[in-house]
C-alpha cells in the first residue's frame, strides 16, 4: 500500500513536471512562430532571427521523456515518430536561416511552412487528430 501511494505521488510529480516543461516549451515555440510570421509580413529580418532562436530553444526543452508522457496509451511506442517531427523543426529552421542569409526570402518562407507542418505532425500524434 505504502509503495502504491509513493508510486502514485511520483507519477503525479512526473506529470506535473512534464506539464510545466510542455507549457514552457510550447509557448516559447508559439512565440517564435509569431515572431517569424511578423518578420516576413513586416519585412523585419531581426524578428525572424529572434523567432528562430525561440523555436530552437523551446524545441530543445521537450525531450523523449516528455513525449512519452503525452503520447496516448496506444501510441506510447511512437516516441521515434514524435522525435522525427522535432528533428524536422531543427532541420527546417536551419534551411530557413540559410535561405534568409542568402536573401532567398521565398524559399525561406517555404522552410517556415515546413516548420509549422512539423508542429502539426507531432500534435497529430499526441492528440490523435
Ligand atoms: C514532439 C512533439 C511536439 C512538437 C514537435 C510540437 N509540439 Fe506543441 N504540443 C505537444 C504536446 C504533447 C502538447 C500538449 C498536449 C496537447 O495540447 O494536446 C502540445 C501543445 C502545444 C500548445 C498548447 C499548449 C498548452 O499549454 O496547452 C501549443 C501552443 C503548441 N503545442 C505549439 C507548438 C508549436 C508552435 C510547435 C512547432 C514550432 C509545436 N508545438 C511542436 C507536442 C509537440
């Protein structure tokens, strides 16, 4: 019984901890997306660069341990698929930045769209859309 109570408390703490990490990570990434979008709309390169940093930082916070907490019961084995979405964000941001630096703005914007698609790929998984 004692063991059960302790493991229930531990499980609760893990969830709480994961919740905080999830919210910090996702709000940072949401903010980054907005900065990038505004940067493209208002032709403000600095805002795009700030957004790239925010998304990279937010994405780093959310690791495999958290992914497993949020995957639905029947998808717990799919952390790799979630990780692929997270890796896709890193890759697309890198391309976004490269195109931005070489002033290929349309291509850069395409990479931005790929970032959003990667967000949706993981949300699709965790929310069983
Ligand atoms: C590896 C998985 C994963 C990736 C990639 C991911 N998310 Fe999330 N996101 C989650 C999980 C898990 C939740 C919480 C569960 C839910 O909302 O269904 C979440 C929730 C959110 C929320 C709502 C947060 C809240 O407090 O309810 C926002 C906003 C969000 N994500 C933004 C983003 C943005 C922007 C990106 C891409 C730049 C992104 N996410 C990429 C897994 C991911």
